[in-house]
């Protein structure tokens, strides 16, 4: 049995969907059901469910709001993971903790390795880095999975925003000097469920050096402008909408939180240890874009 905290988020929903398809026993819990920073609530859940693996998909991910809602970000991204890690240690359970590319400052000219020093440049990144450190310090049997630029059919994300804007605007101005890898929450969920049996097996995992920090994203790299251009190109034949996608600089679009210029993660370690790699980012984006646009058109026609 796998228990997932953060069950109402993009990744939590995809984990639940994938678990049904794979006939994997799983219980997902939203923040409303369990606040991961509440040690009593967490311990009660683990005692009741008696899982073999815990997945922490809960996080405060509103990057700009985190600059002014610091305590909320700390509670979800730092205090919560610490509480979960301690509870897992007490219950002798392994945990997968999901983290982010934003723990890096983005100044490296190549893809980031797991061994590169973290240096976050915004509150979201700082709280996520602190959460990672808390997990490492309290729980030996952990796997931290850093990912980047996550999108899905649920929640708020860049892909859905671009589709919404493309339906009404003739020009989209998108930042072209930040690079990273758009990653489907569906594919990230698949990666976690693929490694779950190995992590939950006390006999196997205790004899293998699987614990530690890994990177997992789709393959390849692009910019936010490249990401948006791909979305617009895929939806255009279906909707008839073809707005211009104009490249701009980060300075042209100031936001409360600074963003790393380079968010590319080297994922070779995950592939080597667990035998699974993400497909090229364009494949996932194409599939999701077509699915969302087709569903939207079908709904519109039915209405």
C-alpha cells in the first residue's frame, strides 16, 4: 500500500490515476484531509493505513505568492517534509519526496547534477531546499526526486494558461531567456510508481545503494517561448487559432520572484539506477495539448 500526501495536486491526481491503471493499492490524501505539518495527524494516518511506502507530493508551489506568504511556504515545503520524514523514521517506512529545479540559481551553463550545490534565489526554492535537507537529516530510507516545469490537465500550469490565452489573443509575449524541460505530471507519476516496488521491498532496497537524491524530467530542453510555441502549433489545426508567439526577456516581464535562467536537470543517474527515462518533452506536450483542446471542443459542441 502506498500513501500519497498532496493527493489533490497535479502529481497526486496523476499518481491516483496511474495506480488504478497499474492495479496498485494506493490512498491519496489532500491537504484538507491531512496537514503534513501536523505531526499527530500524520502519525495517525500512518498508523491507520500501515503503508509500505510514503510519497510526499504536497507543496506550496505558488512561486510569486511565496515571496509574501513566507510562513505558508515554509509550513508546506520545509516543516511538513520534516514532520513526514520523522514519522516515517519512527514507523520504519521509506519515503519519496518530490522537489524542484528551483533549488538551483540557474547560473550553470550545463545541466545540473544531483551533486551540484544548491543556491536558491527565491522563497519557494529556499523552502524546498530546506525541506530536502530536513528529509535527509531525519530519514535514511528516502528518495528525493527533483523535477521541473510540471504540467497536467488539472490545476494551474503553463500549458493550460497558453491554451487559454491562445483562444483570445493575437499575440503572446513569452520569456525566451529561461531554459528547462516541460515535464508531464503523468510521466512523473509513472516514474515514481515504477520505482515504488523496489523502494518498498525491505529485503532488496536495504542491500542496494538506491537511497538519495535524483533528477527526473522529460528529455530535451527548451525555453518558455519554445514551450509556448509548441503548444500553439499543436492546437492551431484543431482550433483555427494561430497567434504570434513573440520572444521577450526576463527583464521585459518582471515578477515578484526571481527565476533561474537555467533549469535543465541531468537525469542520467535516475535512468542508470532505476532503468527508466522520460520521453522527449515535445511528445508529452503534444499529447496533452491535443487531449485538452479536443475535450474542450467536444464539450463546447455538446453544450
